[in-house]
C-alpha cells in the first residue's frame, strides 16, 4: 500500500525509532509499512498520522480508511 509515512517522517526530522517511541509500534513494523508491505488498521493509521502531525488522508492518500483489518 502506497503511503507518505517516510516522506512526512523525514520532513519532521524524525527517525523510525522516534516514531516507534511516539506510537508504541515496533520499528520493524513501521519500516515495512513505509515500504508499502502493510496496510495499517484505522487505529494504527490514526496513531501514525498524529505522530506525524498530519491528517490520515495526507499520510495514507490512496487508502480506503474504512475498516480496521490491517496488519498488526
């Protein structure tokens, strides 16, 4: 799944570890998410978007964002 996590994270001068610490998600999960290998649940999308001080539609522009069945 295409997303803007890495781009926005770098714009915020944050590392994967920073985002992991803020969100409580693992660094490895976030790395794979940035590569488009996971589709986050709605809950995770919100947490990540908040950590990046952005909206879900900016962070995950191509995502349906309607259900909570992503990888965890």
